[in-house]
C-alpha cells in the first residue's frame, strides 16, 4: 500500500511541477530535478527504493523505442558520420577521461571501478536538450545529431561498463576481446532488432483492431530488448533498430485511429516515465547525502562536479576539431554557421535516464560475497553529474541558443509547402476524374474542388512569404473561424446530452469526429 501511495504522490508531483515548468518556460526535465531536490530536503521525506531492473529493463526500452521510431531516417543517414563520432569515439574518450579524474581524486579506487564510473556518466541524454530545442528556433541538424547520438551512444557505454564490471569482480581484460564484444553486441543487436521489427510489422499489417495494435506496439521494445540481452547482444541497439524499421513502415501499419490513439498513448507513457525518472533523480541526491558525514558528502559532490567539468571539456575538445575536419574532407556537407552549431552541440551534453539506470544496477556485492567497491561513492558522483549537467547546462542552453540566433532551417518550410502543393494537385486531379463517375453528386465535388483551390492559394502565399517567421494572417483567421464553428457543434452535443436526447456513447462518437477535425486544423 505504501508503494502505491508513493507512486501516486510522485505522479501528482510530476503533474504539478511540469505545469509550473511550462508556465515559467523551463524544460520540464530540468524543473523536475529541481523539484526533486527541493522535496528531498524536506524533513521526513521517505526514501524512494528503486529496483535497478525497474529502470534498466522496464523504463529504458520504451524510451529508446519511441525516440528511434520518431527519428527521421533521412536526416539520420545524412549526419551518420557526426553521430557515429559522438556515439563511439566521444563516449570512449569521455569514459576514459572521467575514469582518470575519478581515480586521481579517489586514489584508492581500482581502475576497473573508475572506468565503470566513466562508462556510466559518458552517454548524454537528449531529452532535456530536445525539450529546449522544441521551444526555440534551431537547425534540424542539431536536433538530429543529438537524437542520433543519444540512440546509439548507450550501446558503447554499456559495453565499456560490462567489461569494467567483469574486470572489477575478478575477470581479465584484453583489448581484442573488448573490440570483439562491442562488434558482436552491435551486429547481433541490429540483426535481432530488424528481425523483431519485420515480424511485428507483418503482424500489424494483417490486423485491424486498435486496442490490440496499441498493445503490440507497447510490447515491441521489450520484444527486441530482452532477447538481445539474453543472447549477449546489445538490447539498446536491438530496440533502436526495431524502432527505426517500424517508424519507417508506420504509414502501412494500421489506420488513422491506430495512429491517433497510438500517438496519444505513447506521449502519455513517455511523459510519465521521464517525469518519474527525473524527479527521482533530484530526490535521491539529498536523501543519499543525508546518511553521510558532511565532510564526506561535500568531498563526493565536489568530485562529481569536477567529473562534470571534465566531461564538458572533453565534449568541447572533441566536437570542434571533428566538425571542422569533417567539413574539410567533405566541403559539401558544411552547415551554415559551423562554429555556432558546434558550440550548441558542445553545451548540450546533459546526462539523464541511462546514467541513472546503470548506476542503480551496480551490484551491491561481489560474487564471493564482499561489498562492491566504492558503490556508494559511484552513486553520489553519478547523481551529482546528472544534476549538475541538467541544471548548469540545461538552464543556460536556452540563453546560448537565443544569443547565437541560429534560426530554424528555411528549407524545411519549403519542403512542407512543396509537399502540400503536391497533395493538393493529386486531390484536384482525382476530383476531376470523379465528375463522370458520380454525376449526381456535382455539388459535393464542386465544394471539394473549391476547398482545394483555396488551399492551393494559401500554399502559394506561404511560399512567397519573405520575413522570417511571417505567418499567413488569412490562414490563422480561417482556422479560428473553423474552431468557432466546431465549438458550436460541441456545445450543441453537450446540450443534447444534458437534455437526455442522446446517450454518452452517441456523444463520444460524434465528439471524436469533431476532435479529429479540430486536430486536422491544428496540424
């Protein structure tokens, strides 16, 4: 009962803090950490006991899956070199640099444990950065690189972590073995993920049942992650591969109802999972420090801050040279304002869910029964890194983006306008073909043709707009008129239900039609 009450209290806190964060214009992951820190300082706050498997096996797969499912594959391929450099090279460099810093500041710490710590804090989490980018005008390239890096860097970090843990508990290490382990995890995970994605895609294309399809989609990340982990491959890569494959085939699986419902379900699920993880991250820090002597707590937090600064420095020193080298080798890929984009990428290395999941999964004892060396220190240092990067970088990243005035990609608006015009032209041609087929329905066809001709005029005005961010005033006014009419229909429905003229099931069916129409207006 107490566990259920605690989960309910956390969900209420998440909802309240996110509402405040959005009113203040702060990315909600950052504000949840602040709220967790504040709650942890309240006397009598209960300790949140988290099963390591809960985050690593229950929370992580769906977050990876939906992130890869919604990642644009074309942009991912176009930036694959930069993403691979960050997801492999930078993670290795970050893990080694963080390990060296931790080993220097804690001389008694074994190298294997220090490298395990480095692997834990090496992979950035894009959730906070993309939440900030979504509210500001940034080039799509930055978002794609951050998303792609976050999808793939976990596999590198977890491979290093697995090897370090094996050595820490008495195993041996050889570089060739490490490379083969990583290659096997990568290839095996990709193969398993694509196989799972293919099978699930075939199943979903053959059924037409919205609840069943949503259930299958919720189980998909586990269907990829768990077998890959059991077979010694990368569950992270398997989940990402399945998500990328099925995301590409989403238009062929299910109908509009499945897509609308699925999107709402997944948005709610990821929001709740991220919310609980970030608030628990903030909550754990003061509760852990409370059990330590002040001098010990201050020393471990200080070490965490130093490790954070090392990670920021390594990321900066990696991104700038590799970005300029890539442009020298392939000048046609050089983005506009390379320095500004590299600066934003360098400052977007916040740590989050993966680091928390892995540090909580540290074994409490060694196989022979002794305590795991420096486990408490690793917990506090990791949580300090997460909180420091989320607050230090996350709170200043919006200011940096605004100061650099990067702006969104103008070609994205052009692509959208071209696609809309192609859709309108196709619909208009089909309407013309329907006149001889349905001669008794000319009024309807005339009305449809007028609608599409009007949309075509709007598209042309959008295409001809000159000022950055200039909006078509007429489109806005038309949308407002349509919403007003829909509101009138909805009020009539509610009156009918209140008068007893219709039942709730009739209201819901008709209200769904209005909701879909209003959603189409807002799209």
